[in-house]
C-alpha cells in the first residue's frame, strides 16, 4: 500500500477533524493561566480550511501543495505557524510525486521537521518540535521495514511520538511542575492519530452538534454593513461546561449580548453556544462567554476600518491581488492590537492598518497579508505586539513579493508604541529596524489580567479568578485585585522617566487614577506619566515604563 493524492486528502481531513474534536482538551492543557491564543483553537483553525476542498482527485504532489498553501495562510499563533511550516516542508518533499512509499514519507516527515525547526530562532525541547523530530527520526529508522506498509509505518511513528510527548515534562520543568505534557505536542499526536485513522479507511468525523436558533435576530448574511452603528462584528462558539449543559441554559447571556449590541444571532444548544453580535465591546462578550465554558472559536472584525463582509460559515475570500493598492509613499505601518483607545494611539503615531487582535484573537497569516497589501508603501513595518503573532507575521512577510515587509519583534503594546515613537522618516529601512529594535529593548511592559484556571507557577499556587501581574510576559504576582498587582509591581517605575498606563474595558478614569497613585509615588518629580483609556479587553491595565 502506498499513499496517493486521494488517500493523503482523506488523511489530512481526518487529522483536521481529530484536532477539532480535541481542541477543548488541548486548550485546557495550557500551562499559564492568562487568557491567551489557546493552542487547540490555533491548531484547529490552521488545519480547518483543508476541509473546504470537499474532495480531491489529483496527485499526491498537488494535494500536499494545496493543503500546505491553505494551512500557511490560515495559520494562527505559534503552534499554528509551526504546524503549517511542517506541512509546507512535507509538500516540498512530495513535489512531483504521484504516490509515496515509506522512503518518500520518511523524507517528507524529515523535511517538515527541518522547516519547523528553522522557523524558531531558539528551539526549545519538550515542545511540539521535539515530538515532530521523534516522529521523523523513527520514520527514517524503520522505512526499510515498512516498505509497502503505510499503516505499519504510521503506527510506528505514532508510538514514537506518544513516547516523546510523555517525556516532555522531563525536558521542560514548568510542565513537570503542573503535571502536564506539552499542548502543541499533544495536538501533533492527535494529528498523527487522525492521519492513521484516515489511512485505515476509518477517518475521524467532526462532532457537529445540531443547533437551533433561539433568538429572533437576523441570520448572519442578512445584515447590511453600512447600516451598522457598532464597530466590531463579533462571533464565537462556546463549548458549554458541565454545569450549563442542556438547551436554553444561557438565557442570561443572550440577554446580555442583546443589551450591548445589535444584529444578534444567539444559538443555545445542548453542548454549545454560537453567537454573532455587532458591538463596541467584544472583550465583554468574550469575558461573559468564559463564564459558560471554553471558547472554541473566536472571530472579531473591525467593520468601520476594514469594511469586512461576514457571512456565517462562508467568509468572503479576498486574494492579495484583489485588495492591493498602489504604492504612494516609502514607509508604512501595520500593527496588531485590541481596544479603541490603543488603536487610536497607533493611528495617531502613523499606523496605516490596524489588525484587531492579540491575546485570545490571534490574526492569521492571511490577515497580515491583506493588511500589508492595503498599505500603500514600498516598505511596510509590521508590529505583532504579541509573542503569539510574531511567527505568523514573519510567514506573511515571506509570502509577499511586491513590497518589502519588515517584522519588528514587538511582544507587547508598550513595545509597539515605543518602536513607532523612535521611527525616523529620514533614516534607511535597515537603520530604522535597528533604531526601533533598540527602543523595544528599553521598555518594561507590565500588565494585569485575571487567571482563567488554577495552576502552580514556580511553586506559587494561582487560583482561577485571581488577578495576576506580569512583567515582560512573565507572571510576577497573584493578588485579589488589580490594584494590589499594580502596587506589587510599582517598584519597577522607580526613577523612570516615562510611564504610560492604558486602562481597559470596565475600568473608569477615576479607578485608574486611584490604582496608579502608587506608581506616581515611586517616580521622580520630573517623570512624565499619562493615564489613557485603552479600551482593551481582558487586561484591566497595560503599563509602559521607560
């Protein structure tokens, strides 16, 4: 038995369905309790577009190329980016092949692993990369044994991958501390399981609960964007927790959504909630949704700025060529952020396009490509402002050939703001990259958010619902209020010159002033401190210290 195009297609769809069915479990394996991109969702969204092919009758080379292309443009978050690069490597290895036996599959797995490793500047063992390498190494060792036996080969590499996954806690102490295996590695094992099932003629089928509309709101494709007075088109699917299983248990949530927006579609099924709403506060929708279970999918579009057309389950596909604009200037900026206030700051600093995204809402490769193509500049600087968006932005840059895209390593909003403030219109692109990167390193980024799960980090127990203070992305403290977190982190502002505080949704200007009084006490008399309404969801405070 060998693998041809049709077989590979069935294997890939089966893998995508297996991921879809396991995404909540993978999400719950996240180590840190902060609201983040969710590994399961990112990996699922990266592979889900493959299913839109419906069927495939071409060669193995053609199928692998199409699947790779779709994954690459749909990739979200670091895990999704790594996964898409793995399949891109496989596609390159399969190029020109009608079919593949064990030798060709082993070579493709090796090429995929190499592509994934190359994309990570400092690969960490005990992650999805380790599991990928165990898979490809095993295939290379047993390729002679399983000539003509693809099922035997995949059983063998699946076993090796499971063993590598089980060993990840011994390679990453933080995994061992919380008694978890790596979430991305687990997702990769799920993919191999799905591929093997497809190979055996028993492909995994996605679990799609029957839904029923319980709201009188318009269906997704019956609204006119021009008539909408709310900025953000917000959609999500919530997989209900056990306490909310059953039809009609989310009436209060439905009422809440109707109060803060319009064009509401609310489906309250036994196992899921699916909603669509136009609102100015997507973060509030997400926070409320988390009370009922786990977010399975999230989509937020800024309708005023991007003029996006949304149709339920059939999004309008716009190719880069269709949305390109003529080049009219030398430099341009694309930035990723959430919150009307923060978006306004970036616009004031000269950002041409703003992608609404960040924690919980990682943009895809295609989102970045579209934003760059809408920027009328010869050189476009992209500011991801989040560690989970950086690799996706880098992938997008490689796919754009008609302009030069430079991705800045900004991991937070404060770093992004500092980088743009240091931009010099008269300097060369290379000098600006150096200047802005240096500015990024001079910023201390502090943020406060609420824990979404119980965990233990560095021996300190953190309870679901506690507020946690982070400095440069690392958890520093867990307290019972945002104010206590700021107090605990305020020493970092001592003797600094510039402090900017962005307060988020649900925080008033008066509350922000009171909460940050302790910072004012620590800075010098000549320090400049600004407290601004950022409007960001999930993070009551984001603070820049320079």
